[in-house]
C-alpha cells in the first residue's frame, strides 16, 4: 500500500479527467484527488481548494501539476516550500499518474525520479510519423 496521498493539480477539468482515466485503468484509487483551477478562480481561492485537498493529516503528499509555471504549479510550490511533507512535480501525464497510484512504499527521491522517467519514456514519436515528417 502507498504511504502517501496524491493530488493532481491543474487547469480546468484536466485533473478530474486524469483521475477518471487512471481509475478506468487501475480501478478505484484510494487517496488520490483532483483539484482543477476554474477560469473564474483567483490564485488565493485555488490555494484554499488545494490546501483542503492536501488535508490536515501528516502523511506525505505528492502533487502532480499539469504545467510548469502555471497557477496550479505555482500555488502548490508555494505550499510545498512551507511544508516538508509535500513534493510537487510539474508536467504530469497519465503514465505518471498510473505509476504513482500503483507504487508502494515511501515518497522519496527514488520514487520521484522513477515517476519523471516514466513520464519521459512515455513520450515518443513513432518511426512511421517521423519518416513522413522528415521527407
């Protein structure tokens, strides 16, 4: 069982869609929540929503944000700077969410590196498309 909780943070309905899709693949995923930033929300309101999702317990939290430099990442990073139990990673993709959801053990540097590698290795261009683009 995972010893940490996961929050997907991002713009609009992307976090909820990633959660729903990950659960389509994995089944119900305990301790994973999604917090989307609505176009009408201020960063302060989003920070309140993100803090509520993070919760008061003292378990470690992995925040997977959609876009480096976007409001969800910036807000999560600001919270993480004040809370050593939070780890924030930007550039989330579905492969990272599934890997994090199925991981066991602690939220440590090795896991974060593995998640980043899984995310990167899932981004490929097929030979057929590359050949058409080059010619």
